[in-house]
């Protein structure tokens, strides 16, 4: 008799574990099948973009990551010096420096940390929340979907339409699931079983990479560096711990990947670093690859099996996107699966995974093609680029590499068509909610507004109420509170019986003006509801865009493009993406948005 599980996750990489975090926190049973004999020890990926750190923050997991990681603050650009003769001929010189991350792109930094440590953070969180531990040593052999059973499941029947066949120690086992996630990498057996293909190509450009302990007099060895020399190109990524460094090294034309030896990488590095010395004390890990970009022709099967990460998109590692985009695939499907399996939305909600993440993957492939071409270009010759051009393009690409450019198309979860975008010009519908400094009203605490949007499965209605001394603003806020607290409003309509009023939709208020002029009794009671074990009023939902005692003014309204006189409302998803921007008076629009996908609880 096959064992049955609501969700089976094939693969325990970043995507699978991030999805598992969502499921574990919502007490949804799942099973993770991993072909490796144990946890990852040394991962290939290491770049953690700003958006990924924001995700860790939203999950309450950023502190340890930031403490252990190398923080990337500056990039140094080196190239072969023009002219020169004798021993100085062909030497590399620093041409410029730049901030690694553009100002105000994110309140979180770009950091470097080994993927094994990142996965360890997820594994600990899953275990802490009572989730299923990883079942190691299972090789997935086949995944099949019973399409007719899937239709019955979509209609509400309690069936398990997906069959997974896996082998461990020579013994074959059969599992059944309501949903399966294919998180099993570039050679995905899940993808292969479904008959999906990877579309794309590879180039003749070969790069090697190695994690080393270098003895060198090169002055920027603890900075992120790009070197474009006549010998070849090289990228330096300092690693956590203060000593380890990763080198990405472009190898000569005609190099065959399978014939690359570690000695080849050492020799190439020594030549590129001329006239500086480069002695490799120890190599912790190394590999070589040919640059290629491929995209799966389908990301899901019957809305029951979903591919994530390298199972559906592969590319070069130099832009530091692989682990990040994969993890964000898991973040996206994870909260949606939790929502559906808790009975809060129909299975059709999961179709938005394809709408959103297929576009992100396609954008990634397009960016990687141009980025790889730029990195592989020479600093001289007919097809070369000047050092100035290279550094300019690198800085321009920084917004993408920070992970903050993803924009989701309209769906039941995101509606730019019904939004009034002019009310909050910088809160772009379909993009992640950027943070700004605010002051919490109840205790004068200075904080990032993003901290009030934890990834706990709840939706948020963020109300920019405007000038706190305006009678018009006060009247509109009172009417909004009356609507939201009514039985016909979306909050009470979609909250489970006997649950706290903020358990599914939480409302936050951000005023503009002097905090000390706002008294608690001036704020409608709906915005500080009675919740929790002790039935106390929660005063932590009101914020002010005002001068703080020690951290200056956050200028949140200015940053978000919100007019103080008009105010705005932003509906924010559990994954911090903006679903709708509208006015304080658009009560009907708010209700209709939630009616578009939320299942009303049975009384």
C-alpha cells in the first residue's frame, strides 16, 4: 500500500527547503526525498542577493545569516594597463571602484554565504516547527499524474492523484501525493518523467571556478573584483570566514570541459594576476563548466506537479542568481500550497505560480545571456569593451542582480488593471513592497516597515492615512475602519470562526506628521484590535512617517510616492508583493479583490 502525503518534495536544495519552511510552519505534512546520502556539505552557490536576505528577514531567519556571511560593499574593476613594456607589459591595474548595491535599492545587504549553511538554516527551521525531516538516499525514478483523479481533487474530492516511484538501497517504494514539487536540479528526474524538455543552448566559452586560500600581495583580495586582462578574465568573490576566496576564471578558447585540471586553473590565475604573486595554499573545491542558458518548455503538469529552480531554468553562475531565483521559486509555491491545503483558496490559485515564475525565469535567461557576454568580453581588440564601459554596465545591472526587479503580471493575486497606481507611484503593483523607515506609534521605536510584514501567511492592508491632523483624513479613516470591521467587509467575511480578527488579513496604518500629536484614542479601535491568548489590544499596528529620536526621518511617503492629502491603500501578499493600490474610499474594490480567490469559511 503506497504511503500518502499532501506534498512530496523531490530534492532538498534551496527551492525545496524554502517551500518546506512554509509547509512546516502551517503544520502541513510533507515528505522530502533526497538522493544524496546526507545534508549538503559544500554548496556551489554562495551569492545571497538583497531580495533573498529580505526573505530571510521576513521569515525571522536573517540574523544568523548576516552574522556568518561576508558582506559585499564594494566592487573593484581591474584591467590590463595600456602600453607598458618589459616586466610591466600586460600588467593589471585598478581602473575604478563602485558601491556593490545602489543606494536605497534595499534595506538589506548583498552577502556571500555557502549554500550548505543556508540550507542548514532552513533545515533547522523545519525541524523546529515539527516538519518532516529529509529522507536521504532516495533516487526518484518516476513521477506520474492521474489527470482524471486530478480533476476530481480540484472538485474537492480527497484523492492523491500523483504517484512517485523512488528507490533506496536497491528497494523500490511507491508514494502518493496531492502535490509534488520537482526541486531535483538540472538533471531532474521529475522533469524527465513528465516528458518536459529543456530548451536552449550552450556556448564555447569555458569558465573554471575554485574556492581557495590564496597567499598573495594583490591588494583587493578581500573585495569583490572583476579582472579583464589580455590573458583572460577573472572574478573574485571573498567568502565567509575571512580567508576563503572564490575565483571564477575564463579559460582559453578551445578548452574542453572534461579535460580541465585543477593545475590549469592555478596557472591561469597566476598569469591573470601578473605582476602580483598568487600562491594557492589550499583548494577547498573546484569545477569547470561551459556557459549555457536553458528553460523548461513547461513548469507544471495538471496543476499538481511543479518544477522549481534548476529543474526548470539553468544558466551561468557569475551573476549570483541561481540559488536566489530557485529559493524564490520555493518561496512562491510554498505559501500558495499552504493557502490551498488549509482550505483558504481553490487549487486554481496555484496556476499563478506559472504566470509569475515562468516570466521571472525567462527574464533571468535573457539577463544571463547579456551578462555572460559582457563578462567574457576582452578589454582590448575589435570586439573588446573599455574598462569604463564594463564598469558602467556592471553598475546598471546592479538593480537586477539585487533581485528587486521582478514584476508579476496580473492574475487573481495581482491587479494593476484595477489599481490606482498614481496614489502610490513607487509601490508598483506586481513588485515586492520596498521598505522605508517609520516610527511605531505605541513605543516610538524606529523600524523598517518591512519588519511589520512577516511571512506568516497573512495578507496585509497597509493604509497610508495621510496627515494625522487633517479632518478629512480622519473622516475617511473612520469610514474605512467601519467597513473593514463590518460583517460584510473582507476581514470578518474571510476570517475563520473564533479566530483573531487579524489572523488572515491584518491591517496596518501609516500616518504622516508629528507622532506626538496623535493620541491613541484618536485612532479607530479597529486598528488596534483585541487579540491573542490574553485578549489584549495590539497597539503595534500603527506607524508614523516622522522624525525619530536617533535615526532621522525616513521620508516614507516621499519614498513610496504617496500624496499626504490623498493617502493610499496597498494590499500586500503573504510574500510581500503588492497586489493592489487603491484609495481609502474604494471599499468595494478591496472586497472584490479578496472575493476573487479566497474561499469563505464555513460557519
